[in-house]
């Protein structure tokens, strides 16, 4: 059947496979590949099934992409080809509209998509410094993510930005002059570090919002609740995630004096936020964007644990919100030692809210004393271990609430005179003093450690890392003055403290390069070394910036007030925070945050769809050693991405380098996070991966996280055991049972019976020829001593003769 | 008690005690698996897909609506078949628990599709009429309905050979052909959507439905294999056995005819008819082999390679897509 291609101008032509094959060959240009014919043939074969009878040229481009994409798990080369094809599709459409980067910037400004100030820079000069060859650093998953979500689109949702234009646009929104811009452009376009998602979206655009996180506090009054509802709505609108402390709100049944009525507790108020967030999420680029923090001694804690349940009264459920517990040491101690837990109403015990450490413990004992002597109206005494186990069950079941440690966060507060730290943020990596009058804001960026390995892969390239971190401090500090603040409280906090959040991704990938297994003491040592280096470098740079631009305002105020802080002046109160980097690690094509590889092959669900992710380091190593083939690929897949039990690899590679998340004991995961936390002035957001078998050890695991000094934990992933039928691999569900095959076997059996009879006759005839009828008859009548194995043929059978 | 066969006539007083040494341990196992797989549609943020739904082009929308329409009524059809059809003739308590677990899951599924209907403000009447107006879709359901109506309300005697064959046939039609072939065809349409980044939260739910349905399929396979083991004389009837095989192959034909009307000369979500044809044949061969038949089409590989994403461990960006990796148990 002749297929037809419909061209862009509407004319039709016969479909020619030859043309298509040439186009695929063109994708291989410049790559040094010995078996290019085989690769092109494979793609063409996939395509042949895909192409329908009538197809447009645009569709055809897309089908080529899909055909290549399907082959990605087979070899690294297909990832490169898919990226090239996608890039071709993106660039072709943009080239029809814009002759140059400058054209694009001017168009963007005219359309009010980009900031007018961008025109003040020497755009021709910047354009000369764009290096399109860096496109090849971005892998297919990364490029797809960029295309779907990050590259600027016009009012008709058509992409108007090439990947390198995107990096340059982001840099122009941050740098104060051409030199700074190029410094930042070179770093981010080489994927040496990346800013957080809101910065990548909005830098240089008319939506001037760079920050990822806000952390606010709700006071115990209707006015405050409604104020914060409004603030949250605006913060969420500009794609920021909001952390909110609700501990001050009085508990269910608490007296409201102005009304002479009883309070309905925290849940109905939290529900308001759920509704707001859900309304704003519609059409948004990210899902849930708020987390509620509660301290576990609050009387409404039980209902709080249930907020993310999916059944029950929907009025008490908040599917669009996240939740987290802000856990004091004294309560962890009680859980550990099996002492009872007392719950109170913050309206009666306000001193528990902001106190921490020993002071909290003192107040807590006082409250218990008051309760037991009848001086409190509302309180409850419960079994602390039973409570903690119930909490852990909810965590495993609903993913919430996360566990964060109040005293760990507060004991490292660099500005205790400013305020306590009331809670962390949406991803639990923020640790900034805040109050109902001052909403913490944090602007994040993360180093890609995998791009900081020295040439012979023996160590981190420390000089390069220093250069990157210094660039980041400068860039993030710049942003604070360019950022749009959706509320007065958030502007105030930033101007007072100038907090930065420098984090890290690609730690696990870097370890593989250095030949250090994630599950080893050496990895823990390396973590500590890197964290210390990051802190020392960032602090030095911030101190230098203070000389040029001044120290943060609150520092100067304390100095003036005669209560100076005991550290040298620096530009920023805090500088480091390790975020989960879920999206930007995809763009950078590396492992997220400080996590290990999730698996050697797995699928990842994102806003752009579902992607298959392969541990490229493993594929590369196996390929180099000639061990990579489809059989091995299938084996790895059938083992859920693990290579630990694959015989063929034994002795050929260092298997321990490629352990997957669930194969690394949670204690080790915690140890590594704790090593980073030692030097990270804000927090490390750490998800834990727990194998189903260890599920009943969750109590010990989370106790260990506390004892090791983590400030924050995040999601708890438990390996799910019930899976669907495998699509690609055949599984024998029938076992040895025969089912309808029984019939087949019977037919065969009766056939072979016939065969046997036939064979016997033949032998008998031969025997008659050879030995004569007499002997044969004797044998048949059994008069001759019978052969033990076959009475009939004893004398004839060669073995008996 | 132990003399009872897999299917037969029992009183309500029979078999109301569980034992730690079940007669059909595989069904105890399947019950536990189904229990672990339980989920609720509220766990998914389906409303996140509203804008996506509005952006589907007419062919895409038609495919989506048809798939939803087909599932919406088929889920409860499966439940009817179980409840009215062969549940009454099951004898063993664990087997019954496994099949009632399936029945409960069908509630969840129809609930899930109901929520989709409401969330996207789809025309209820039109959606439910899809299986009446599309002759081929209707035939897919009628195939099952005809066979099951022949055995309900005592019309088939589970103690007679003839009755056993009839019951076996309806298990085949329901759990293997409907849940293991027709549903699998529609699953592929949904997964193709997610592959191009559309309707992701709905498809997350379908991923959960897939896990459930593959367990239901196992319920069916185990039931059929057990009945044959206990009554090998069933396969003495060569015509009956050939008939079963033909039924499966005819069902594939029927499904292919349907797919042709949808995908004919075009691709939807990047998938073509030819790919789906190979895929259906690949799945059908699996079903044949699972029942002990030789494969018919001998397709060596699943051509829809994007489905390998369903085979491996999954990591979800929590803030973007509903996660399907949490367990309620
Ligand atoms: Fe179902
Ligand atoms: Fe089912």
C-alpha cells in the first residue's frame, strides 16, 4: 500500500523510506560510530510499523522521535539520537521566526514576556558568546523536560526559546553586567550548577519571581488566619511553595473569650488552605504547594495525622496539602524511653510554642505538673510509643506527615535575637528564623557535583568547585534585590537576613566516577569533606561580599544595639540548604540531591509524561567492557533494576558501585545525610528508601535519624511488592500444569503408541529376514529365556546378544 | 468437606471456617495480593487533568471517551458476571474471598471512572451509550453476556460435565477475554496518552487498574486450570477444546476490527493500528499459552515498547503527578 506524505504547504507526495533513512543518517553526523547501518536499520524497522497511510511531515518528524525513543533502553546512542531529533524539531520552528538571539529578546520584550531592562545589555556581545555545542550535554529526558516546561513560550504557547537562549535569558535576569552574565551563563549552560525551578522559569521575564520557598507563621487569631490565607494565595500564585506553622492555633474545644464559644480546632482552618491551594493549582505547572507544620504536643495532633488519609469525612481531609511534624527532643526522648506523651492546648500553654531545647523541656515539665494538679482545662496523656508507631504507619501509608526536628533546626540558628525558627518549608531543607511579621524566603541553586570531577577521575576538581560556589553566592545574592516579593512580610525577612540556599545534586554519580560505593564509609567521609568545603567556600565569599556590599541588615542592627553576633560580618545569614532537586537534576541529567541511584533502570513519572531512566554510568561501563547486550539489559530489567544477583557480571565490574536505593540500608542513607548536615547551615532534605522487609523496623530507623542529628527527613518510600503483569517479559503463570494442553499431550501420546507398534512390526520383519521365522516365533512365544529388559526381543536385541 | 470440588453445589452452612492448610493455597495468596493492592480513586488528583482534557484534539478525545465509556459499563459487567454467574457455584472459602476481593475492586474501578466522568463534565448519557451505539464495542460485551446468561439462576448444573464446561466458558470470557484481552487493549490507549504527557493523573489510576486486572486475570487462569485438573474428562471433548481456542482467536479478530475503526489510517498519541495489531496478537498468544494452548500468532516481541515503562520500578515527582507507589496495607 502506497503511503502518502502531506507537506507543510498542503501538497502531497509518495512516502519514501529512502528519504527517511537519509534523515536518520543525518542525525548521526559527527558521531564516531562503527555500526551506523545497524542503528539506522533498527530505527527504520520501528518506524515502519508506526507510519500510517497518510502522514504530515510534522507528524513524521515526531514519529521518528518516538521510534528512536523506544530504543533508548537498548543503547546510549539512542539517547543521543533522540535528543538530536528533538532539538531539530524545536530549532526548526524557531528558525522560521527568529534570525538571531537578539531578534528573540526584542520580540519577547515587545510582547511583554521579557523584562525591558534586558535591552540595556550588549546583546550582540552576549550572542557572540553563546555556545550551541553545549546542547549536546543535555540528554533526552532533560531536553524533553526543558521543552515542556522551561523554554519560554509565546502567547499562543509556541516555544520561542532555544535551549542556549534559555540559559542566556536566565543569566541576563541575574547578572548585573555582561561579565557576570557570561560567568553565570557558562556555568549553567555547562550544567555545572542550576538555579531552582522558579528562577529558571521566571528569571528575565516579566514574572519577576525567583524564589522557591516561603515559610510563614499563623497566629492564634481569625485575623491572622485570614491574612495568611491571602499571603499564601499570592505566594502560591507565583509558583512558590509555602511552609506554614499552625501550632499556635488553639485546639478543638478551647474557649474563645471574645465570643464565649468553643473553638473548632485547627483542622477546619487548615481546610481553608487546602481549598485555596487547590483552586490555584488548576492549570499550574506544579502540584501541591503548601505544607502545614504542627508540633506533636498539640491536642489536635491525631486529626492532623489523618489529613492525608483518602477515606473518611472529606471535610477533615486535605488532599492538596502536605503535612509535617515539628518534633522536639523531649518528645523523641519520651518515645525512646517509653514515657507518656502529654498533649496540650497552645492557648493554655503558649510557652511551648517558641521555646526549644532545655527551655522547652523545662516548660513541658511545668505543663505536666499543672495538668496533673488540675490547673489546666484541657490536656491528654497518651502512650508515646503507641503514638509514634501510629504516626509511622500514616507516613508509610499516605506519605505524610514528614518528620522534622525542632531542636536540631533551632540549635544552629545564627540569628536567635531575630526570632526562633518556627518551621521548615515545602521540601524540608529551609531553616530560617521567622515570625508572624516576617515570612522567610529562600532562593535556591544546586551544584552538579558530577561536573566537578578532575580529569583522571581520582578526586573532586576542588578549584572548579570553588569557582562554581563563588559564582552561586554572587548570583543568588544578586537575585535577592531583583526578586518580586508577594508580601511585605516576605520582603522584610529577606532584607533583614538575605538568606541563600546553595545545595547539591549528582553526589551519587560523582561517587561512581570516583569508584566509591555509596554504601561505604568512604562515601560518608567524602560527604563530610564536600559539605565542609562548600561551607568554607560559601562563607568566605559571603564575607568578601559583605566588604563590598555590606553585611545583612539584622547583623548590623545587633552590632549597633551593642549585642553583636560572635562571627565576622557576612552578606548572608545562612547560605546552604540541600533541596531534593527533583526537576533540575533531570535537566542536568544526573542523580538527584545526595540520593543514591534509585535503580539501574526505572520509570519516572513527571509533568512531561513517563520516562525510562537508565543508569548511564553502568551502561557505559558494561559497554566499554563488551558486556552490554540485550540479554543483560533484560536481566537487569527483570531483577527490578538490580545487578547484585546477575552471575555474568561477577568479577567483571564492581557491583557494589551500582546498588539501588532499596539495596542500601536506611542507616547508611541516614549516615550520609548526617555527614552533610554537619556543615550545612540550613537543612538537608532526606527521603528514605525502605525495603518492604524493613518496614517493621521503621521505629528504629527514624529513631536513628534523630540520634544521628538530622534536621529533616522527607518522603518515606517503601518498595511496593504487588505489581501488575509484566508487559515485555513473559511470566509462566501456568507452572507445570497442562490446562488445555492436556488434550494435545493425549493426542501425541496415542500417536506415539501407534508409532511404537509400527516400529515393532518393522523390527520383527527384519528379524525374520536375519534369523529366520523359527527363532522369532520361539522368542514371541516366550520359550527362550527372556531378556530382562525386553522379553520379546531378547535374542535379537544387539545389547543382549 | 475436602471431598468438595472447585465448583459444585453447597449450602450456606458449608465452608464457613478458614483453615491454615487451605485446599487451594494459590487463592489465599491471590486474596492477600488483592488486599495489598487496594486503592481509592480519591488518592489521585484527577482534576489536574481537566485542562489536558480540554486540549485533546477530536480524534484523541474520541479515543479517550470511548475507552472511558467502555470501562465505565464493563467494570460493573464484570461484577455482575462474578456475582450472578459463577460465584454461587464456588465452594472453597479462600476461593470465594479471592473472587469477592475482585468484586470489591470492580466497585473501585467503576467509582474511578465515575469520578472521571464527573470531573471532566462528560456527557453521562453519551458515555454510557458508547457501548450501545458502537456496534463492535457492543459485540465485545454481548459476547460475554450471552454466555453468562446461559448459566445464571441454576441454568447450569455445576455437578454435570456439561455444566462445568459452560461455567468454564464464562470464566474464560469474563476473566481472560474481557479482563485479559479487551481491557489490555484499552490500557494501551491510556498508557500511550501518558507517554506523550497527557492525562497523566487519570493514567496513574489506570496503572492501578492494570495491577488489579492482572490479578483478576490470574484468578481466572487459576480457576480454569484447577477445573481442568479436577475434571480431566473436559478435554476429552476435542470439539469443546477447539471451540475454546477459537473463541479466543475470534475475540482477537473482534478487537482488531474495533481498533481498525479507531486507528485506521492514522496515529493517535503516536500509536498506529499496525502496532496495536501486533500488540493484541502478542497478548493473545500469552493468554493461549497460559491456558496450555500453543501460540497462534507467534509475535516475538511486544511492539509497544513504551509499555516497558510499566514493567520497572517507578519514581514519581510528587508535586507533579499522583503517586501510585504507596500501599494501604
Ligand atoms: Fe476492573
Ligand atoms: Fe477486573
